[in-house]
C-alpha cells in the first residue's frame, strides 16, 4: 500500500469517522474485540499502515498491529496522538495486535487536527511508520569526549569478601494471589556464605517482566502461565548470580525469587502486578522467618548457608520487580487492604533499603522512609523514559526526609543485561539486546560504540553498586556514601563504566524546591515538568531526547511537578529564585543544586549566590555542569549534583537561618539549563525512623446497572496508618481528556475522599462504563493502590439479530442490500461484521464484479486478477454491520458493476457475526445474493 501523508490522512479518516458516529459516549467496552476489517495493509487505507479503527460510537476501537510479535517487556504500551496520550491498549494473544477502546469521543479532537499516531512503551517508539524522529527534533551537539574519570572512593564495595559461598534452590508449594486465576510459584535461587559467624543480613532479588516460557532448541518464547507441554519456564531468577555471589562472599545471605506466574498474569492487575509482586516477596520473607525460628524445617539450600538475620533486609528489584520491592517495603510498614493482599501474616522482618534497577513506577508511590538507590540505565530500550527517577524525586516533601534516596545513572547500560538470563550468549532461553539498532547506529548506545558497555562490564557495575547499597543501607557504613549521594566518586570495580549519582534526603535541608509559591525572575521561568503546552513545559517537544525527571505519569498536564527553566543569550544574565518564606541553612556545609544541561554539552558554568531576609547577598562560588552523552533516543537530560560551600556566606555574616533568595549567573555565551532543586547539605547519614504516615488505597467496585431506578455508589477509598496527611486526588471526566485535581487532607477513620457515582438502571444492552480516580502522595501520606473507581457492568442480554433482504436478486449494476435488524434498541453499538464464504454452487461473485472504488476503500489494495469475494487474501473482505447505539437497524450493501460479457448468474454467500459485551463472537445468520447478467 502507498503510504499517504500522515496528517492529512488521519484528519480525513477521523472526520469521516466523526460523521458516522452517533456522538461522544462514555461506555468503554472490554478489550479483545475481533476486527471489523482486516488489519494492516488490507485494513483502513486512510490511517497509517498498521492502524485501523473498528466499529463506531461506543464500540470504536483503535487497533495497531505490528509487523512481527512485540516482545514481552516491563513498560506499558501506550497510544499517542501527537503529544497527547490516548490510552493504554490491551495486547492480544497473537502478540502483535493492541486494542484501545475509544468510545468516548476523544479520538476526533485528538487527531482531526492532523496529529500523528504513535505507539510507545516507556517512551520508546514501537511503530515504525512515518519519518524518523530525527527529522522533527532540534539536533543535539555531537557526542562529547568523556569526562576524566571521577576520583576513586577509598572503599571499593565491588571487591569480593573473605567468605566461601554455597548455592542451591528451593521450590515450594505455589501460592494463590488475589485476582490471578493460576497459582504462582514459590521458587528461589539461594547463595550465601558457608562459614560466616552469627546471623547474616539478607538480600532478596526480584526479576522483572520478561517472557515466561521457552521451547528448548528454538527461538520461541511466550508469556503463558503455566507453561505448555514441551516448554520450560524461563529461569529469570537465576540471572543475578554474579551479584549474589559477591554479596555472599561479603557475608550476606541472598535469594533470588521467581515470578513467572505473575508475569504471565499481571495483565489482570490494574497496577501492573505491583501488589502481587509485593505479596510474593513477603511470602518468601515469611518462610525465611519461619526457618529462622525452626532451622531444621528449612530446605537444604537454606540450611547449608549461614543463618539469616531478618531484621536486616535489602530488597533488589529489576524493572517491574523494582516497583514490586518498593511496594513490599511500603506494605511491610503499613499493611494493604486484606482483600487486595496475598500475604496476611505478621511482619517479622525489617526492610533497611531497596535497589530498583531500571524500574517502572506506574503507581508513582515511592516508600518515603525506606532508603533507596535507583539504577537508571542510560541505554534502556525497555523502560526507556527512565521513569524510575521518581523513586527519588517523588519522595521530596512527603515525609521528614531522613532516608537517603539516590539515583545512579549508568552511561551505556541497557535494560536487560543486568540479568544474565536476559543476555544473549549467557541465557538458557532466547535473549536479546533491548536497545534496538536499525540501519542508523546510535552513537551512544549501539553495541561497539565508545560509550556502550558490554554485558560483562554492565553486570560488574550492577553488582558493585548493589553491594554499595547493601553496605550503606544495611551495614550503615558511611564510607561508601560518596559513591551514591552525588559527591562524585567512583568504585574501581565498576570500571570502565561511567557512573554518575545524585540524591535527596539524608542530611539535606530543603532550600529551593520549585513550585507555585516560588518566584522566578531574570532569565528564567517556572516550568511544568509534564505539560503538553509548550509555553509551560520545561522541555520543548523538539528538544531531541527526553528527561527522566519529566517522565509522564497518568495525566498531562500534571500539577505539582515544577522546575526552573533557564535560558540565556549572553554571559551574566542572572536568574533569581525566591522562596516565600526564609529557609534555614545554618547547619549545612554546602548548598547542593541539581542542575540539568543539554546532553553532550561541556563546561556550562554558573556563579552562585544567596540572599538573606535582610537583603544581604553573598557569592558562594562557581559551579560547572557537563551534560551526559545522549541522542534523541535516550533520556539524557538528567540532573548533575553540584555543591558550593557556604563558607563565603559565613565569612560575611549572612544570616544563614533566614535565606530567601538563590541567584544563578551563567558564565557561558548562550545556553539552557534547568534547576530541579537546591538543598542545604552536610555529610553523613541520620538515623532513619518510620514516620507516622496515613496510607491511602483506592479500590475498584464493580456493580451491575440494574433494570430501573437510580443508585449511588462511591469509589472505594481506604485510609489506614497513622496521623493525617495530604494527597492529590485526580478525577478524569468520562468522555473527555479533562482531568480535575485537588489537594485533600486525609486521616484514618474518616471519609475525606467522597466520590459518588450515579448509576441509572435500564433493560437495554450496553458496555461496561468506568468511572476512575487516582491519587499521589503530597505530604504525610503513603499511597498503596493508586488507581481505582466504579465499573458499571452491563447486565442486559444482546438483542436478537436478524437479516432480511432488501435487494438480494439484482441485475448487473445494481446494489445487493440486506438489512440487519435488532429486536430492540441498545445503549451501545452492537458490533457486527459480514464475511464471505463460498456459495453452495454456481459461479461466485468476484472482485471484478463489484465497484472498484468501494472495494479499495475496504481492503486497501485490489488484487490484480479477479478473485472470488470469499478468497481475498490477508483477512479477506469484511463489511461493517454495526448497528449504532439508539438505532434498530443498518443496511449492508455490495454495489455491483455492469459489463459487456455474457455470463451466467453469479452469487455470493455471506455470514454475519456480532460481538457481545465481553467481545465474544456471536454467530449470526447466513444469507445469499444473486446477480443476473445485464448484457
């Protein structure tokens, strides 16, 4: 098929769609409807190749079909129109098709202006239609020469310890988890010290979302659970043995647990499986607590290692496993609602820290009082927006800030190779490099480039920094803190990897955190981290690359996430940031700033000054910031931590108890930068205590609409924990892109969040309608299940469908017509399609006997040779027979053409199929038509 201009084509297609649709509707049908037209090149020619819209009105779905199966990964697949998120489609069983219900009128307003359709996962483009992104973005500077290596830290946590290690596995009875139809395995790989004295700290590893099953000797892998006969579970839990052995040699008992049963079923979970993964982690910890008390009952793999100390636990999670261990840390402090939880026993362990690796954070709900170190792979091709940055940024202001939250950016690391079972050449099952390389190599991330790490180098760096987190969070060894907190030290064991860090929390005092109460003057402005409006957003859409700090969550714009954008055309253009109230810096040694500069830039310098409440000003010194290596395909707009001593302010007797202003003066010619925040800093780690936080969980209530009357239901929101706090509540308005938000103060035992939903009963068939809400923590709260709502289920049967002829015997040039009739009106489109099968006898109507323009509109490309209608390839000819909501009938027509050839009567045989509310096919009647010779 010839690819037409995308903007014009989409506009035309959606204008046509709008013309035949009965208007905006609020029903959202369940996913999985069979297509009313053939996919791909034989589908809707007005849309880009691979795209189609099926149905109309409430039954519309936007469908994208990939040219080959899309590998199972951790990031969620999303449909976009330009910069607007349309929604998150559901993958079909073929592994290639993704369907998004669009029965709410959004698609017209999103696309009719000519916006481009895109499919992304974690910020990475999955569809290959349209011009390369580089044709639409501002070019970045060439990849810069790497900086000189950072100074070596005196203590290198990557060096093996003195203990001999032993290893083994256990496989226990599977467990049932809420919402999952199949039980989940209880299997783990254990590596521990053989002869370490006393009870030893514990490190638990949880892998991410990957394929679940493979067939030995082939490249076939699936996401099934349980695995089919002849296939084996992919041993993803065995992929962290290098890190486990390092930790075991240093005296840690380690276990890496298998979660294939969750990966194969987490499409059932609204949170992507975070709660299920938390439950699985705590199920294992509970077994270890039992074995610690009764060691003789433990499996052999556990007994052969040194005894475990469950009061000192580090959780390490890769990808969705990172979000899972974060939830497990939260759930170990404040339990989730019992009906959502897969573990309901006592908590007999203490989580000292977490290590998310290339994680997802769909819930945007980091555990604020549990120290964390988040590894961000600079060449991540799966969760490529590096949304895990929010495990750091999202903790600011939520609690007292005593826990250290560190971001560790590993230049040249991809997503998969931290796990050897996801690494080609090391894995037992098929494996791949998640950073895709096409005919144009990426100068930063393609294999063989100067900045890209090999698998061995990446795994060495990962193990080293996991060991650093264990040493700091579990052992409290402050000598490794400079490796994690932005001080700028390197661990020689991780060489040649270039590893950069910054942090919040610990001994940091909030100074300047951009927000609505902060004023910005001079050459800067307060900008929104997530906003489709270019005038407000921090990073322009043509920036070339992305920022982990500005990764999109559930909604755009998203209030409450701000930064300061600086732009200057000459040196000396000051930017002043003023706090609405004085901030205390008296106990700090330095002012720590997190500053972003464009990738591949070097030598951006700022003079930094502060002003106290009396108006006195003190220059603090000069800070230099270099950009990360980056391209348009990487998330390299990442903040570097720089510190300027406060000694100069003390020398002039500035009132460091009452600082109100921060001044940044660029010394370079022209440039751009972004200030994430500024803190008073001093070294060391405070004692981390669990603050009394209120916990908020949003549930999902499913109700039947009923046959009559009006009933009022409420979105189930549960507040537990201790104390009061604030959350931001988001409520999407059904049928629109509008999302309202407000700050709500919550306290356990009260009903501070009241979201009523009116449901009107009737006896007409319709689809499920969802009324959603989601929340995020602001202050003094922790969020478990962040999203839920009320789902109104259809409880009325599909109307009976009949087909009657209007004109089923015509001469050449006439139009064969049948009427599809419902027994009663429905509230939703009754989706239907007509396919063709060979007639019982005689000559079948062919492509040469019907109107060519009509046929081309429906199949995209007409076969060169006359072809029976039942034999058209690539899905065949399928006619839309959908009866719109509120109507009782629709006509199906096949226009024929007259020719001068004498021929016998030709015929066709057609079959109607409709689809019920669960998108299951309902076979309908067959019908026939005849065309007489007109010569």
